[in-house]
C-alpha cells in the first residue's frame, strides 16, 4: 500500500500567509511604539510619513488575515453543523477573531486618515488576539501565540523598520545631514524591543518544543524533529546576524553611510528570517510526535499492511 504524504506542499505556503497576517500588523505597531515614539523637531514630518508607511503594511497584513478568516469560517461552521452567523455570534473564539480583526482594520485606516485614535486601536486589534487564551480560560493555548508574538515583535518590526523606515528616509529625506541621525534614532529605539523579543522567543520556543517532542531522540528520528533541527540551525544564523547588527553596526550609526550599512545587514537578517518562517510552515504542517495516536506508526515510518489497519493509523 502506498504511504500517504506527510504533508501537502500547499500547506507551508498557506502558513506563510498566516505568518504575514500576524507579522505585518504587529510589526507596524512595534515600529510605531518603539522607533517612532517621541519624534521631535524638524524631523516630525519624517516620523509621520514613516508611520503612514507602516500603517499601509499593517493594513495589508490585516487584509490578508481577513481573507484567511473568510476562507476558514465556512469549513469551521460545517464541521460544527451550524451557520457562519451562529458560529460568529454564539462562540467566543470565532467572535473574538472577527472583533479583533475589525478593530485592527479600523485602526490602520484611522492612522491613514490621520486620526489620533488609530494607533491604539491598531495595537489592540493586532496584539490582543495573541492573548485569547486568557479571555477563554485556555491557558495552555497561550504558548504558541506568545511564541508567534515574540517573533512578530522582533522580525516583523525589523521588516517595517527597514522597508517603511530606513529605506524611505534614505531615499526621500531631502536633508542628507539628517538621514544618519534619524536612522540612528530609529534603530536605537528598536534595539530594546528586539532584545526582549528574542529572549521571549527562545523561552516560548523551548516550551513549544518540549510540548511536541515526547523524547529527545524524536529530534533525529522523526520528520518533525528533522524540521525542528533545521529551523533551530537557521534561527541561530538569524540571532548571530542580529547580534552583529547590535554589537558592531548599531554603535557606528550617525552618518548616512552607516545607515546604508545597517540597512544592508538588516536586509540580510530578514532574508534568513524568511527562510526560518518557510521551515516553520513545513514544521507546523507535519504530524507532531507527541500527538501521534496510540498504535499508530512513528511519523515517517514506512507504512506496512499491518500498520495500515491498526487502530488510529493514517
């Protein structure tokens, strides 16, 4: 009997869209409340323009999230033998998803309309969904969302800093003597967020791995373990690049040349981070060793005729 594939390759790509729907809004909010806080003096318009560019990215992520939710709701309603309206109005989790998404969309639109309430609404709509487990009493379900939140605050904010911030100010700021100072201000304000998010990412990453691996040997005996090892290796590269930017590039900031240099190195960090997300998409598409039903063969083991009829076998 032919073995069923461990995953459909469309699944990691679909998960990539899910990451974009989380990383872009949270990254926009992270950029606004780290790098752009306290914009001052003649640079005010530069800060405001960067904020609007960030809001466009946040809005794009929220639109992607809306599309994914619209796609998912019919199947979820069908599985629960109810209508979409009854699902959204009668169950807390779907209702919260819709509410937070609407709040995020409204917030980013208000930012683009230059309304003062825009950023607080966008922050609530982008970040509070990661704490839905607190609102529903499902505390164990906080681990993965907080792991995602940490990644989004680090990598998502860095992406917005580079694309909506550094690239724009180095291209559009007419006073070349101010470019380096503005870039240095934004990067220095982002650094504490990056460091704390990286630490949070490690903590919740370890917890996530512990929950999914029943034994240490699963790291080198299951497809899930292979993917996790690949992810950890590439994550180490991202952290090394981040450390390089923090220890070597950031102290040199102040000139336009230094701003160009850190933009290039940060772009390299983002490129490697994009590979991490691709591997993560594969990882979450694979069967978890801990979730394997009793009696089922280990993930990745050849399917035999005996295993194919065993209780719980795929």
